[in-house]
């Protein structure tokens, strides 16, 4: 059926060319957006707009059609006695739903008070060759929506709103941090040593240097080098990559906010996190209250704190003890699990134990937090928190370890004595002196999920990673 539609549209494309019309011209700048045309309505005002044809209704020697741009939708009225018989006939024979047109004319309202543009001229800007999804059913299949996001955006208005919201959130974060004196920086995405977080890296190779490299799993170690260099408040909204599972909350490439604040600690970062989330809530929702997946959440501070060790019911924890606890909870042996896989299971378990309200999970183990500073009163624990909202981990923060000797010991305890697995350049940077600092990482994708009330991370990623499918030959 798609092939039949395409053949029919190709015939119309060829007919346009036979009439001397270029169906893919170079330039056409509208005078205003459709929403501006409607919001600043004045009868018989001249307008020049452009957009995609979304509906089509013929009435003898006149045609009504709807045109849609990124801002809105409006009805256009074409009459044969105004645009001329040849132009009217060409429109009738060659234009379809899905085509992109430019229209010049003047505004008026129909007898039903619908805002309309009376077209005096029109111009074909792009002739579509494939049909849009059927009008009444739209684009419903989830797999198709994610795979063909361009169609999803055309057919489902609420989808575009999610990504407008995403842009608003990142802009608000930048404003909030800028007002507090933080500066935005960029750090490398190709790393000699995969570090800065727990996670399996993607490996690549640089031909020019015959050098094995990794896509970053986190920007942390480079951002902390900037603290050594004298920056005191830095952040990066970064793309990071982890070669791990894919789920409703995980995508192999994802966006993080990561910031570092010299002379602060994780208590200061807790307050900053509460301030940021309440600021976002007021700017987006108008209050600290929101609803996520049918459950009410209040982001008003202060937020509850709960110890990691209390949740697991054991004070003396190591990675092996964690594995034993998970074996007990799941009822099966987990001997072959890596450190990061064990931590992932533990994270999933903790998520299921928590309620909807924001909660800081504190008192993490030093053994699983190699970049965090030990607690003064218990050297087996570190000054670290993870923020959970509605059972979803959204943020992670430390009082940053700045003792170079201790840092090297921690790295080696994790990786063994193999120097290639230890970022010795970072350790050397610490030896020049890094001030005490607090650091924070926030998952932007999950943050958008929360404010957009989205159940899956794929709903807030324009192009989530999917298994490839065999494309039909064009």
C-alpha cells in the first residue's frame, strides 16, 4: 500500500516539474509564525506563513486546508477566482496532505469564527512522497514512534511539548547555576582511561596515534582537574556513555549535569540540590507539587535522609557482603556478577524500598565510593548521597576526595596494580593540590521524565537507541 501511495505521489511530483515548478526550492522566509498570526489577530491583515498540510477539504472551486508549523495550526482558504484557474487546478491535482507549502494572503474569520487565511498565492516548498499515518488513528505504535520520531513529532503534539520542556529545563539549570556563580565548561569525550564512575565503557581506537580510547562514562576527573587549576564553581551538561543494559530508565548514551563547588561539602550540595529542584518546580509547575505516574510528589525542602546501611539492614558492608545480601533477596547465586552489576542490583533493590517523596540516601560504603571523602566518625563510610524521587535515582553527590595518596590507593584497590587502569595523570593533578569540594551529578533524562510525567526514558530522548531494523528499499 505504501508503494502505491508513493507511486501516485511521484506522478504528482513529475506533473509539478512539467509545469515548471521546482518542488524543492531554496528559500522561503515566512513573515511570522502561525501562533503569532493567531495571537495578534486582526481581520484583513496581510500574512506570509509556511508549514505542512495536515488536512484537506474540497468544495467545488474552493479548497480548505490546514497548515501547521512548529508553533501552531491554521486554516487556509483557496478560491479559484482569486488565485487563478491554472494555479487552482495545479493545487487540486498535485498537492497532498504532508506537503510543505508557503502561503501569502490575508486573514479573516469564517461564519463559525474560525481564524482563516485567504490565500492569494502559494508556493510548494517540499513535495512529500510518503503518506502520513492515517488521520484518525495517528501514530500509536510505541516502537514506530521511537524509531520514526519525525513522524511522532508531526502527528502527536504532546510529544513536541516534552522536548520543548526538556529545553526549558536545561536553560533553567544554566540560569540557576549562572546566578550562583558557576561557569559552564566542556571536557573531553574521548578518554585514555575510563574513569570517574562505575560502568562498562565503550572502546574505540584513534588511528592517528594508534591509540585505544574510551567514550567517557563521566566527566568527573576532568572537571576536578579544573578545581586544581583554580576554577571554583564549574559545571558541564554532558553526554556520557555506558556499555550496559537498556531499559525504561537506562539508555547507553545519556545526558548528565555534573558540577563541582570548591570549599563546599556534600551537606552544601544537598542544600543546593533542594534549591535547584524547588526552583525548577516553581518555574515549570508554579508550585513545589507535581504528579508523577498518578502519584503526588512535593518537592518542598527539607527532604528526608535515610542511611544506605539501614536500608540493607547491615552495618558492616563490603562488595562481597552486598552480593550475599542480593543473593538472599533474589534467591539465587550471583558469583559471576561484576562489581558494577552487583551495585546495579543493589540500586534496583533500594529503589523498590523507597516511596514517592524525595529522599537522600546517605552513608555509602567507601569500598564502592572510591572518589568520595571518608566520614570523620566512620572511615568505612563516605560523605555521599544519592537522591531518589518516586523510587528513581536522579542524583549522586560526594564530598570529593582530594588526598592524592589515598586516591591512588583506592584506585589500585579497585583495579589491581595494572597502571593502565589507573588515571595516574589525575592522581598527579591532585598532588598539586585540589581544594576541598562538593560534587553533584544529576541525570537530565530522568529529571525530564519526572517533570514530563513520562514512564520511560525513551519518551524524553528524541532518538533513543533501538535495535536496527531492515529498511525497505527506496
